[in-house]
C-alpha cells in the first residue's frame, strides 16, 4: 500500500546488498544515482526536477518510483519507457493521470494520495498485471466500466474521495478480494454488490449509508465488514447468510434492531454495536458461540440479554446503564471475560 515518504528534498535510492539487507543511499541528483553501481530497488523524487536529467530514468533498472510534490508534474509525462512495478505519487494538485502511465504494462501497484484527480481513465485496462489500486484524499467521483479487464486486481482502496454512489464497476474484477471506500458520501450499497463473490474484506466507514441490498447475502467469502459511522437504522436479514463473517463493525449508526436470525453468523468473533439505538437484542444472539469481543456501550437498552450464554466472550464493552446484577452474573459465569464500563476495565 501507499506509504508517505520522508520530506527531505532529495533523491532517495534504496539499494539491495549482496546479503539481501536493504540500506539507504542518497544521491544529490539523478546523474549520481545512475552512476552508482549497486542494484536499485526504489527511487523517491521530491520537489522540482531537472527535466534534462529525468531522461536518465530510462537507463535505470528499478522496481518502485515515488513522486512527491512538483516531481509529479515534471516526471509523470515522461514515464513511457520506464519499466517499473510500483508507482506512488501525491501531495500535488494534479487533475489528470497522464496516459503515459498506462503504457507501463508491468505495473502491479498504483498508489495516489492528495491530488485533484476526478476520474480514472479507461486506459487503466492496459495494466493487465495490476494487483493494487490505492487512491486516497483526492476528488474521484467515477471509475470506468472496464475493470473486468483487470483480472489480477485484488486490492482497491478509494477512500476520502467524492463518491456519492457505490463505484460498483470495480467489482467486475474477478480477482478482487478487498475493497475500501471509507470517507465518501455513499448512501446505498446497491444490488450490484452481488458481483463481489470473491470479496473477503469490505470497509465503508464514514459514509452516509442508509440501506444495504439483500444481495449482500451472496458474498459467501466475506470475513470482515466495516460499516461504522453511517446512517443505518436496520440491516437486511440476508446479512445473516454470511457464514464466514468473523468481524462486523456497526458502531455509530442509528440501528434500532438487529436481524432476528443474527445467531446464524456462526463464525462471528468480533461485533461492534456501540453507539446505536438498540433497546434489546434478538433471542438468537445467544447462538453466537464464537463471539469473543462485543461492544454494546452507548445503546438505550431496556431489555438486557443474558450475555453469559455467549460462552466464548473474552472482552465485553458496556456502559454505566447496564444493570450491576447482570454484570455480576456475567463475571461469575465467564471469569475469563474482561468487562469494560465506559472504556475502563472493571476490577
């Protein structure tokens, strides 16, 4: 994934030694870097670059190129002949990705952060080896309809952009297993979610989601689902068909009830229901025998469940409204369970 680089205004070249130990080498300019005899692993360019020297990149062999600030503007248009596997760029108000980027057919990773880019061009289909697409803190609001051509794409992160509808087109990639859409303005998880048959992890925290298509029940490989900080009041009953789901995060919504058959989530181990509008829990909640971490604080519960029936509980987060007698029963029946009241462990 994309990681922020250091801010020093120089070229950072990471070299692999003969004993497979990576160490740093700083070059004053590209001429010094290209004349160095070691094996290059990655190059980071920050700030303005001498355009005459940029051509030297075509004579260098390395796998990873990171462009920060004005280096983005100077170097991106000249990428045609550079054979790299990973391109990272950011912290510069570029509005479009130059088409030259998509001629680098060996690219496996693209990481873009802090730009003004609004769309991904259809030429992305040229990157047949692409495995990771990371696009954060930009202005994306649409994606092309040809992600089915990206048959090796496994990880997509499009967080902190301008999507107001779910970019379902990315689900066309048959290899996709992880998608992150945090911090957008998406209001609906649509029927097209059924296309994501191989998805293992999906995060959509900090959106405006009010409804979820019942077709989410078809995601038979899903193990982790994060929907915190949205506007959900109910969940589709079909959610309980996700037999492999082990982590479900629903904090800071407006949930008034849970599906009656929630107990069918036989592999659910971590459940966060904190800060919702729940007044009780379904009877089948006691069937969640794999549940080891439960967050319940911040709900106006009036009927308090017998949580001691969830015999595998190891961490339980409640608030001061939970009856003391109920807590004592839990402590007696589940002596290994750590109980937290308003975030403070109960002694």
